[in-house]
C-alpha cells in the first residue's frame, strides 16, 4: 500500500504561525452594551397588574427585583410596573 504524500513539516508550521500572527494582529472588538438605567430605586413602592403592590429591593439596569406580599419575590422589567 502506497503512502499518501504529505506537506513538508516546515511549510505546515509556517502557515500555522502566519495564521496565529494574523489573529494576534487584529484588534479584538467587543460590542459595547449599555444597560438602560431605571427610574426606580431601592425602597420604591410599586404596583403590578398581576402581583399587586410591592417594594423594589434591587435594581439591575431596567430589571427590578420586587418583594410582593406573602414573601413573593419577582424580577420584573420596570416598564411593567407603576410607581405607587
């Protein structure tokens, strides 16, 4: 059985090194994501159509963590609640 011809090792390494150098030379561009800020702050009283009245306990961008009656805690986007 005849062996298949292979590339010389030096050529294979050279092309790999060239690829690595090219990847290193290009600047890494990561998209900048900005989180919208909420008009609510910790301690604000809010009202939700389904869960009723609650208190904001944390704000992360436009996501509110709200504590409702009977120890129910939900994370809700601020557009779905009204200030009380």
